């Protein structure tokens, strides 16, 4: 099971947004990653839904797009081991002067807690500083 998880790729929010906007590179990268399995995290789901609201009101078209995008992707939950790992990673990176945004730390920690070590993102800079994460981009 752990060996299978190591082959899975965690999709960052940027990839899903680009794919929903029909970016050919994002779609190709997702299709390639899907051969070994793809997942995303509840943090990414949160970010997608934040983007699907304008002035506090849901945008129905965006909500439908999110539902379609998530329909066939496993969503990894935020579990206590991930929370603890995120805290440790935050502390470590701060001590090195290499801070990473909280949401990206949480995405990486959730992936790692579920045995997933690969993240596909359009924005590799933050994820590239997180120990244990291999970054793929397009």
C-alpha cells in the first residue's frame, strides 16, 4: 500500500485551476500523472471553493466545474499526523530562513502523511523547499 502511495501524485491547486481553464499543458501533465494515480488534498478543495465565491456568494458555474474536477480524484483528508508534520516543517523552514506559505505546507504535509511524496504544481518554488517532497511542473 505504501509503495502504491509513493507513485501517486498530489495535485496542487494551481494544476486543477489551470486544467479547469483548459490549459493544455496542465491537462497533459495531469493525464501523465494519472497513469500512476492522482490525488489532491482538502486544503486544495478549500482553495478551489474560495475561488468559486465572489463577494461571499457562490458562482454556480465555478461550483459545477469544481465538482466535475474532483469527481474522479481522491481527496486526502487533513489528519492529525499531517497537522503535526506541518507544524514541524514550518518550524524547520523558519529556522532556516526558508518559510513557505501555510497552505502549501499543509498540502505537502497531508500528502506526506498519506505516503505521497510527489506534488504536481505550476508554482514549484515553495514546494521545492519542503523536505521529502519531489516537485513536478509543466
